[in-house]
């Protein structure tokens, strides 16, 4: 009697080394960039953000001075007899300056908050990139060592994929924050942002 024993399933080297090796090699420069992202971002934007904060404060003061002069021009004098006709003024005459001043103050408040959040995102991205690199390596190893237990190596692959999705979300958040910070920096430019007619 001849006993036929089915051979255990084996991993595909082309698939394992091809995908796993490629992802691992691509993750190394991404990890290196993520490690240095916070320091590079702080070096690149810190001074500019501080100057923009001061510039926005000066713009807010200038805008509210314009608002005060416009209010003085349309409000009735407090001395003399009460004139009902003079007491009725059109608030839309000072609406533009008021909205501009509030907008500049909000930009001033948010620029530091956004920059601090941006630096935190850099730190999170560093850890996520490190986790992704480690799990790519672990998933590849498990694919070859415990291929007959797909639950194990597939779970590792799912964790790797989750790290990739989280890293992508952090990159998108970093890009959005940088775009808004750059907009606030442009807003702080006295040539572009000091006029009351600027876009709120």
C-alpha cells in the first residue's frame, strides 16, 4: 500500500520577495524623510510663522484704527441737542472694516495653533512610518515561515495596510495645514493684507 501525503502549501517567492521586498525598500527612504520632517519643518517655517504672527497683529491694530475713524465719522456727536435723524446711521458703512479686523485676528490666533498641530503631525508620521516599515518586514517573514497559517500573516498584512492608510491620512493633514499656514503668511504681508478691501 502506498500512502500519498499531500505536500503542505508553500509561499510564492516571486510574490513574497517582489511585493514585500519592494515595499520594504520604498519604506526606508520614506522613514528617513519622516524622521527628519519635524526638524526640517520647524527650521523652514518657525521664523516665518513668528513674523506672520506679529504682522497679523499689526494689521489688526491698523484695521481697527480705520474702523474707529469710520465710526467717529458717522456717529453723532455726544454734545448738543439730540437729533433723531443724526442718530440713525447705516452700519454697512463700517461692515467691511469690522469683518476685516475680525478675520485678521482669527488668522493670527490660528496660525500658531496650526503650526503646533503640524509639528505634532510630523511626530505621529515618524512613528507610523516606522511601524509600517517594521510590519512590512514582519509580514514578509511570516508569509514565508507560516504560510500554512494564513490567519497570522494575513493579519500582519492588514496591520501593514492600516499603517499605510493612517500615514496617508497624516500626509494629507500635513499638506492641508501647510496650505493654510502659507495663506496666513501671505495674509500677513503688509502690501497685500493691510488694506480694508482685502478678501476676508
